[in-house]
C-alpha cells in the first residue's frame, strides 16, 4: 500500500486571480461614499460656522435695532418737546403782547394771570397782591375761582401766600399732603387738585403771588421757570402803564385843579369826587360796561362838579334852603362844567355826562328833562353815586346821614330819581371791599382817557 503525502502549504501563487465585479463596484462606491461624507462634513462645518455668524449678525442687528429704536424714541421725544417749547414760546409772545396792550385797557393783573395759566398749562388761578408795607392781601384777578376778585382772600389763600413769603420760594403742591397745615379752603372753588404758588417781581419790587392750579399731570420744573419769566416780562408792561398814567395826569392836571378849586371853595365836599369816582367805576364793572364806558363813567364822576367853580361861595356854603334864584344859579353848574370840558378833545364824552348827571329817571330832572334810556348810562350812574356821597358826608346845610339811611333812600328813589338797575348794582357794590378802598393805588384809577383816540389807534396797530 502506498504511503500518503503530507499536505504542506506551498508558496503563494503568483498568478492573477479573478476579482468579483460586485466587490469591485462596492469598493468604489465605498470610496466615493467616504469622499462625499468628507465633503458633507466639511460643508456641515462651514454651514455651522455660517449659521453661527448669522446668529451673531442677527443679535447685532437686534441690538442695533434696539439702539435705533431708542434713538428714534429720543428724537421723537425731542421733536415733541421742541414743538411744545415752540408753541409755548409763541403763546408767551402773544400773551406778552396782550399784556403790553394793557397800557390801553388797564387790566394788567388779569392778563398776567391768564398768561401764567396758559404758559404753565393750569386751568384756574388767582393773582394776589401783597405789598409788604401794606400787609393787606388783595385778590386782583381770578380765573374760575368763585367769588374772586370781588371777595377778600380767605384764610386758606392768605396762609398759602404767607407760606410763599415765609419760605421765600415758589411752592409746588402736586400731592394730597402738600397743603397740610393750612386752614381749610373756604369752599369747593378753593380746593385745588394741584397748584404752584409763585412770587411775582415787578420793577424789581415784590408785588404778590400768582397761584396757578389744576394742571393735568401736575407741575414740572419748566412750568415754574415759565411762570417766573412771565413776571419778568410783565414788568415792562407795568412800567408802561405807570408812564401812561403819568401822561394822563399831566394832561388833565388843569381840569383837576379846577375840581380842587371847587373843594377849596366848599370844604364840605373834600373827597366827595374821589368817592363818587371809585363807586362809579365799580358799578360800571358790575353792570358789564365795556372799557371805554367804564373810563367815561370814572372820569365823569371825578369831574362832575367842576362847574361849581362858577357858583358863588355864598350859594355853595349857604347853611339854609336856597332861594329860587339861588337854586337856578346852583343848577347852572352842570352847563358851566359842560362848557369847561367840551372844548378839551380828550374829555368831550365826559362833558356830556357832566351836563346830564342831574337828570331824573322819571324825566323831572334838569337841565333838559331827559328820562329813562334817553339819559346816558354813565350819567345815570354818576347821578346815583353823587347823591349817595352827598348823603353820607356832612354839608353846610345838613349833617351826614348813616350809610344805612343812604341805602334806604337809594331804594326809595329807584324808578323816580334813579335808574333801578343802577341802584341794584350800587347796593351790591357797596358790600365789596374795594368800595371802601381809598388808597392811591394806580390800579384803582380810571384807566385811559376816553378821548385818547391816537392811543387807541396805536392799540389797533399793535393788535
């Protein structure tokens, strides 16, 4: 039996073995897949970088947008504030023009107050003068505060003004407790939601306090500055008013000297014309007469007896009843006064009132027997104040009557001697504090002379 050969591996074959096409294709696909995976990985890394950069850009854009939004809001706020300041400046300019027009109308206090309210945005307020040497506060003007300016200031207003004086600063009250410690308001009209009380300096002198109240949203620092600037600018108008008053005084000095001469002839009438003028001015205001008519009334009452310069002392100062001839001489004073004044251009309208201030409402007066509405309204007012003043002062032919007796006489003669409407207004005016104010304050004077036509033309040009 033959012995089997051992199976020993031989050397590797050098012959090329055939490759499976499928394997070759798979190997190529694998290589291509790996290449694509590399490209995709590189693209993904690039995309991640781009997305990250885009995120940073987006964040930067958001931040930039926020900054731009803030700047736009700031610019919009600045534009709104600039427009508000422009409107405020225009309003202030127009208001100051109105204040300067007070040279012709004599209502400086009210115009200053209204300027303060408009420029600060307040809706109500009062102007209180409190000159230190007088120590007596007076409400000179009021807007939407009941009872003023006719009534004297309440304890609440006085205490509020005194706090401004004592602390020597502008007082801002935006919170409910800011007015604690003051007396209670007199009525609802004095209950302010908020207010600012600012001292007013006119011509470098302290003049009083402006109280501006009830502003929507409360008062701010620039409101206070605006209020103080109004006072500074108003000083020029006040100075102009003083100069205008001096001009008028010089113009009528010769006429008033005649009135003074009458008082020198009849010592019992001292102060009579001033009292009549003050009462007449207040009645004209109460009856709602315009500024021109108020001026006519005031000056006519001041000069109504100027014709007595032509009446002899014996008749003027006679202690007993006048004889018929003497009565006719006394009655002639209205025509003498008329002739004295009618040739003065600025006083022609006053001359007519002087002529007719002794007409009776029922037609039984003199010199022309006019009645009712035929009598100029200014003459009807002067008639009542002349009679009242004569009753409450001592005369050569009688002692002074009491004020109550004089009031009763006014009521009794309403409809016969006096215009009933004038009497009604007069009786109300007599209870005003101003009716007893006999100081020399320029604001209590008569305003521009009615005949200053060239001044009125100047006013029209300014308007």
